[in-house]
C-alpha cells in the first residue's frame, strides 16, 4: 500500500491579552479526592487571573469538566463558564458577577451577594483568588469569605463560608490554612499563590521526569527508529527483518534504503 501522508500541522499563536500556551503557565495536578487530574493554563496580570482548565474524575462518579475563569484586577471573579459531562449527560454553567450582583445562567442570585470569588469543587485553581487578593502567600493575615461554590458534576451553585490564614514561609513557598465548616487543611502555595499541595485533595505534578533525552528520542512519545528517521541502524534492522521473513524470496518487496519503516 502507499505510504501514509499527513496534513501539515497548523500552529496558532494566541495573543489575546497574553492568554494561551504562549504566554501563561501550564500546571497539572493529581486530584486525590476524585481519583482524577486537573490541568490549566493560567495567566496572571498583576493579580488579575485568567484560567482555562480541564479536569477528569472517577469519584463520586466519572466526569469530565472544562472551564474558563476570569477575574478583575483585584482577583474578584467576573465570569466563570463550565461544561461538565457525566454518564452521558452534559451540563453548562455561566456564572457572572457585575457591580456586586451574581447571576447563574442569567438568573439573579441575591444569596451570593457577599461573595467575591467562585470556587469549583476539588479544583486547586480557585483557591488562588482569595489568597493573592490579601497577599497571604507573602505575609501574615487571616481572612473570612463567602464563596459562590460550584458543586461537581451537577454544577449547582451554593454559598459557602470559608477562611484562609497565613501560617508561615518556607523556601519558595508559603503555608496557608484553609477552613470551611468542620474541615481544615494546610495548603502549600508558591510565590504566585498557586497550590502546590493540598493534603487529601490535590498535589501539583512537577514538570520533571526520570526519562533521559536519549530515552525520550525513541520512547513511546516519538516515532520508533526508522519511522520517518532515516538512520543506518533503522535501515539495517528493516533489511534483516525482511530477509528473515522472505527467506531470500523476491516475491514481496522490501523497503528501499532510506525508507525503512515505510510500507510500500
């Protein structure tokens, strides 16, 4: 058969307000509570935050979540858009705050009037806003909040009382106590107020690997030797394999030199 051809890859640079892969930080967390993960592109302009994220969980039921979050220059939520898929059902949420008034899918929610922040269940991203607004990643302080709390995966929005307290600094990080109702946990956050570790809930996965560059060049994430890489070794291996299969027969063609690994 003919060798496969592939359409050229198109790369788009995102320049809108510095958002997107070219301008933000990609952070990935293991979400322990849901046996899942979360990954988000995050852009901070001062303390104005934009986040574009995805999450998947297996508990309490399997779900897939995507979201877009924007805050103003005080890290106060202005807009949150969420789509959740679970058991074949898709739900959508548009949560907005304007001039102190919250709306949920266009309907006013006066019960959320005291809130400045949204909080997505089991998302380490939405712990950031109250921390950075009060500089709790840098200096002592204790603050209480009402949150527009988004339950997952049903996307119901309820008011939630929470508190954050600066506990101390350590190398490149800070410890901040989170409390809500009878629950409390000691978070570790970086200098930008982004969660590194949230015991029982989430742990950030560092951009590190034990795989060497040489291993990576021929590992699972790359074409195998000879698949688009015209090396002498690949050609030799292809010729040897061909010889063993055909036992000297020329009834089937072997790859020509320089085309090892490409079907003809």
